[in-house]
């Protein structure tokens, strides 16, 4: 299968990389967890990382790809509040940090569309 921007294997790799990062360097992710959520930020960081790894495995396997890619699209929507929190928290940081956190917000849209396209390109 060629690796195009809509490639399910690239999406699976992105999800797997993010999932591993949540486990290996959790502190930056902890800071993005909205305080209104129950439990600790670290629990949410590990849970979201585990979810990303499960989604990666599902997207990588042709049999589960369609459902997993739809779940990944929903996941990308679901974690958007963390990106908003990151941008809000960056108000007192350097202009470069503020710019990066604000620029990151609209990037969630292509991720959702990518996952949706992967689901539509899957049999089943």
C-alpha cells in the first residue's frame, strides 16, 4: 500500500507515536488536562495514551480499520479542549509559545478529516 497523506499506516504511526509519548514524557501532557475532569492529570495522560495506542492498532489492521478510524476522528474531537487549555495557559509565555499553541488549534480539523477519510477508504 503506498504511503499517501491519507494512508492508514501513517495515521496509525502518528497515533502510536503520540501514545508512546504520553507514557515516556507524561509531564507536558499532564499540563493540558482540564482541571474540571475527575481524577489526576496523570491518570488522564496515561488513559489517553493507551487510547491512542489502541486506536493505532485498530487503524493498522484492515479488519478493524473502519471502526478504529471513526473512533480516532471522535478522539481527535474529544481532545480538542486540551489544545484550547494549552493555548489559554500560554497567555503568559513567550510570543513564540503562544503562536505555536494558537496555530495548533486549527490543525485538529485535518486530523479529524484524515481519520474520517481513512474510515471511508476501508472495506466493511
